[in-house]
């Protein structure tokens, strides 16, 4: 039972690291602010939630008692808070950028929306 | 075995945090820098929990990590509110 928990926790952590790496590479290489937000806002959230679920399972693998179950619930609470919080922060930042006139990137340099919007 | 696995994961996360810090220093606009610093905070949150597992004091480090998550969220939200009102410089 404990061994199964360890294997499941390591698989969760590795999938989370994969998503964090993909989001960071997109954050480094994309040409525009909006596409960078698209890369990092979603995959960072998913990677952190998967990593924290893996940590909670690993903590349960160390020994099941009242204190360790409480610590696992706290770790899952961080995951739930971040699952709601990071999309909210991403939305607020993107709204601030759009309201202050940063235009989306296009390949030939022409804007696809008119600014300021009517 | 688990300690070595956590050290490798921590090194990978440190490298990712350095890449995000590059975008935070040389970002073209101000909002890019804010997002870069927020992404560094995401990686730091995982590294804090890893340090808790390595020091066998996870019951203490999980509270620090929770406070770090809340401060990171509030900071990004306040910056967004400021630039919404003032405009990007």
C-alpha cells in the first residue's frame, strides 16, 4: 500500500515538472505578452497543482496519523487556493495590459483590433 | 533514494526559476516583469515544500509555503490594479 502511494506520488510530481518546464519554455520563447500569458498562466497552474497533489500523497506514504493527514490537507488547500488564485491574477494582469494599450502581436505587423475600442 | 529524487527535482526547478528571472530582468514591458516574478514565486513555493521534506519538518514548512502563496497572489493583484489605473509606463 505504501509502495503504491510512493509510485503514484512520484508519477504526479514528474507530470507536474513536465508541465512547469513546458510553461517556462513557452514563457521564454513566445513573441508577445498575451501569448506568454497564455503559456505560463495555464501550465504553471496545472503543474503546481499536480506537484502539490504528489507531495500530499508522498506525505501520506511516510506514515498515516492525525498530524500527517492534517499536513496533507493543508498542502491540498494550497493547491486549491492556487487553482483559483493564479487564473484570477492572470486575468487581472491581462486586463490591465489590454486597457493600457498593449496590442497583440501579428506576423505582418498589422493590428487585428482597433485601439481604443469603441 | 527519495532525498536524491527531491534534490534533482529542486535543481530542475531552480533552473526554471532562473529562466523566469531572465524574463523578469530583460522583459520588454513592465507587465512581463511582473509575470516573470510571479512565475519565480510559483517555483519557489514548490522548492519550499521540497526543503520541508528534506529537513523532515514539513509541518513547519507547509505554513511558510501557504503564506508565500497568499503574498504572491496579493502582490500580483495589487500590481495589476495599479497598472490598470495608471497605465503601463
